[in-house]
C-alpha cells in the first residue's frame, strides 16, 4: 500500500481517539466514581492484574490519551506514541467493558491501534509502496470483517434460528426505535425479512476480499449505508468500527491541504488587475509641456 494511505489512516484513527473519549464514550469516565466491588474485570484484565479503576486512574488515562493521540496524529515518534496510545486505549476499553456491558464495535479500532506502530514512517502524499503499511491495513480490514462474521456466528450460537424468525428487531424497535422504526413496524413481515438479511449480510461479508477494487468499494459503501440505516432506526452508533473500516478506502486521494492551496491559487488568479495610475509628476504643468 502507498505510504500516503498509511499516513492518512494514521491521522484519521488518532484524531478519532480524543473525539471518542469526549463525545462517543464519555460515559466511561464515570466508572472512576463507581464502587470497586462493581468492577468485574475481563479475562485479560485478570491475567494482567490490572488495578481496580479509581477516579485518579480513569482521569489520568483520559487526559493522557487526549494529549498523546493528538501528538501521534502528526506521525512523529510513531512507534513510541503509537504503542503508548494503544496501551492506554486498551486499558480504557477494559475499564469500559468490565461492568457488564461489552460492545463489539471497538474490536477493529483496537486492532488498528495495535498495528499502526508497526507500519513504519509515512508522509502524506508519498506514493512509495510499503509492505509493512499494507500489513497494518490488511490486519485492520480483517478485524472489520471478523466483527461482522463473528457477530452472525454469535447470533446463531446463542439465539439459534429463533433469532431469525422471532421478534428480535420488533423488540428493539419498540424499546428504542425512532419514528421511522415505528412506521416500519406497521409493514407485515418487515422485521423478520430484515433479520434474515442482517445475518446473511454478516455471514457473506468476507466476500469483500475476493472482489475487484471497484466492486469492493461498492460493498464497503453498503457497509456504511447499513450502519446509517441502523442509527436511523434504533440510534445504535458504530462510529469506532466505521473509522477502522476506512482501511478499505483510498484515503491518499483525500488531500485537504492541497485542495486549500489550489483554492487559494484559483482565487488569486481570478483577481482583476488594477489599472495603472499616473505618477504625480505626470500631472504637473512641466510634465505636460515636456
């Protein structure tokens, strides 16, 4: 993959981290105020003997992640800053998911943070191919597709065929559905057909790796459309997953700095030339006689 794509993806991921902490997962910060006996660490948290979250620990990780991720977005000290951001965000996720609620939309972004330090140096606009960068993007892509594929396996494993034929979406629409979802509930069989469609979409998502780039981009656009529809129906946001899914896109073609420069040059070229003014000497009688 071209290094420019690595640089763009790296900037996108690291700029998302502070946005995630402040807007999308701000609820995690409140875990520092919870009693310690409510903390039931994930298996990895127990294996690593991670401490019980306190107000000081949570706040320290919170502010350190914001500062370090902004520095990492510049691409400098990519290994040192990258590994540090990954370690802190990994602990942030353990703090988030050790109180009974585990989200699967964070898996791909965690993988992206884990492999970006291995991608090597990369500058925006550099079209030099990079094998290490290609590995980092491919690993993130696989994590994205695993999120879909394993979600369908989990549905069938724990819900069985009843997940497909039961009232799974109907319950979601009633419990947290939007006005659009309430309207769609009036269509007979809509939720059942949608359940079959969701599982089929997730089971066959790995097909994206066997398509030509043009068709692959169409499939990825379909992934984004699926999440947009999900949010419009039951307000479930998969923003971290969608950020990681950008690993499929030709991000090196998005060059806002060059666009701004071209825009400035264009506006400068469009400025009309000012008419030349006569010098004061030319307007004197002596100059006229001469």
